[in-house]
C-alpha cells in the first residue's frame, strides 16, 4: 500500500458457498477479539530504549528530526494494518459479475518485510476480517459467510515468502528450479513494479522526503504538506494538502518518535496495498496522528479517522470500489 490507506483487498471470486464458509472459518480461527488480541499493534508510550536515547537531538529549543545517521543495511519490519468500517459501500466486479454490498467490520493485513545481504523478502502473515467473539465462544461457530466479509484473494499466499534481488533496473525475481507455483508467480508480478513504494513506505528504505535537518520542533508548531513534500506521508504520486501539528515526543516500542496531529485532503494516484494491489484513493482525514522517528526518515505509526473513495483494479479484471467513513491504524514494528 501506499503509506497508509489500503482498501479492502479484492474479494474472492468463483467460490462455492461451501468454500466460502471454509474460508470464513479459517479467517475467524486466526483472529481473536478486541484489545485482548496479542497480535494487535502496540500502543504508544513508555520509555525510550537507552541505546537509542543518546541518538536523539534534543535541546531547549526543541527536537530535531535527524537525517545524518546512516540507514541500516539490514532491516526487519512487521506491518500491522487494521481498518474499521461502518456501513461502507462496496462495489466489486469479477468474472462472476457485479456486486454491491454494505460492509461493517474490522479488516486486518499483517505483512513482514526484511532487507538482508541486499535482497528483500516479503511474507503475508494474515489477511482477513477480525472476528469479535463472545467470551468463550468457538471460533469455528462464530463466523460470517456473507460475501462482503470474506478474506481476500491474497489469503491464498498467506505463509508464502517472496524474494527479490537488486539489479540495474531496480529489482528482479530470482530464478528458481522446479515446478512453477502459479499463485506465487502472480503475486510476485503484482509486487515487482510497486516494490520501491512498498519499501520506502514501510521502513525497509528511508523516505525520500523528510523534515528539514535544521528545524527544531516544539508543541504547537505547524507544517503543511503539498506538492513534492506529500511524499513524506505518501511515497509515490499524490496531491492535496495536509496540515501537521507537532504535539510531543513519544516512544513506540522503545523507539524515539515525534508525534504530529494531521488533517486535510489527499488524492493518492498510485495507492499500493500491502498485498500488492494498486489503484487510486481520495480521502479526507478529519483527525489523525502520525509517529515519525527522530533518528531516521521513518513513519512508524499512523492512526486516522477518514472518509474515503478508493478503487483497486482496472480494465477487464477484478476491481473493488470502497466509499465510506472509517478508521485506519498502521503500526510498523521496525528492527535494524
């Protein structure tokens, strides 16, 4: 996805009602409800790791977002994205025809990325709906089988890792021996052209646009993103205007961050989801916050209340259009 704002992945097409029920059971079994979920994003707060505290540039005049430290050559990132919708309008098109439905619920994608020895690997851990279960309920019973609540086509690649090697043109898929796994091959081709955006968005590589290395920030300072500076939040092609207001320094899992509130409108012309789907998204951020690393060009957490119109897919293939209000939380567990 582009930095944030990923729509629900394309719905599964061509499945029998029995297959749909089985997929919903699998999705439910992999989820547990609400704030008791051990896989939920870690909340902000706590103490900064002492090893990182010494790298923070803080003075009486405020904190500075550093850009001078070398970016790590090896990085692990686990991205948890949760989107909550209430009565969103979903229009889908597939080989089975067109469908319009209303969707209320919480959707989650969990993806791990790693940069090591110059190569990048990406693995999809989860993709589906977070099922709220009554205490003590059986996950195999408390399922939803309505088409609008099904896992995405990406669930077929859950547990699979995709590897990419650098080359003169950017990235390539390494040659392999043996039979071709069709689903994996399709996913590799989906990810390959959007890989640079995914890597910079999710902290495997630094963001190209970042805060001035000389400016210091204190509570109440404002900063407007527009034009090329929009890439600070939306690497790739986007336009609009966002107002950032610095609030405070705050730790995220021990990492020192500067917290900003965010408001405004943006059109993401090349919106890329964590599962490799691309399209366009128009959204209004009514209120939100971002947590930006104080030592590297990284956005480690985004939490927005939004109204969006987004579409993934094009041409004669599958497509999905989502319109409505919701909340998105994206947390990046970053480990050099």
